């Protein structure tokens, strides 16, 4: 099973350069895992976007409500934070070897203890996951590519990514206006009977 870091969830529900790739990844998995921490961090990310005038308050409220609705409907596998997750994160931090923020350590502890593959758009988190032996799927904007797949931190930029909010016309993501929150549960998040997960060819890290 794949575990979604908050950076992927935010890109899925909000207009960002990685929105298309986040959607493809989520649609390729039935009931991907998120944690209680993901919900709190999503609200924090929405609040920041509102303060920076990247998102209207009404849209942020709708996105938060929609995500909560998807959780209640069982479209995600919800993983509660437990004592063992804190203990594992604390053990890593006591090594004093990784530049690992507390919340990132908890995300990694959840993925590692549950045997999940981590999906993230955060380069630093991807590097830390690799250093700890956690399988990771790192999403990159089209403006960047991995130069050396053995070094997650090395990327080559092809120019500044164009933010979706900077475009004059709204772009669509499979029928949804990218500037607007999802208005219905993504059909592909619902369990698919008799079908295994699809292979996503857009794999930037093996």
C-alpha cells in the first residue's frame, strides 16, 4: 500500500504544479493510506494559502470539508498515530544524523512501521526516507528531472515551473477546474472489485 505525504494530498486538492501527477498517483491506488497527521497538516497548508492570497477562504473551507468527507466515506485508509510511531521517530531523531523535522519523522515512522511505500513531493523528506531504507515515490514537476536516480537530492531544473494560479485561464484536471476544489468523490478512489492496482508509468524514483 502507498502512504501519501501531505504534500501529495495538498497537490491533489489544490491547484499546484504537481496536481496532474498527484492525481495520476492517487487514481492508480485503491484506498491509499493517510494519517491523522495528514489532516492537520492539510488544514495548515490551506490556511497558509489563504493568508498568501493563493486561495479564497470559501474554497479552502470547501476543500477541507471535501477531504473530511472522503475520509468518512472510506476513500482513504486512515492510519491513527500511535505510541510506537512516536517512539520510532524519537529513535531516529536521537541519532543526530538526519536533518529531520519532527512531523516528517512521524510521517516516515508511520510508513516504516506499517510497511507502506511513501509518496511525497518533498525532496528533503524523500532523501530522509531513502537514508532510512524506506521505499519512496518522489513526485517531481515537469520542469525538473532526476539526474542521478541514486541521489534523490540531485535535480536539474528546466526553468521555473508555471504555477496554475498564474495562468489567465483555469486549467482542467480530468474534468475538474484546477482552481476549484473537487465537488465529488474521485471515482477511482473507490475500491475496484476484481482489479489490482494499475501500474503508474510516471515513476521518478525506484
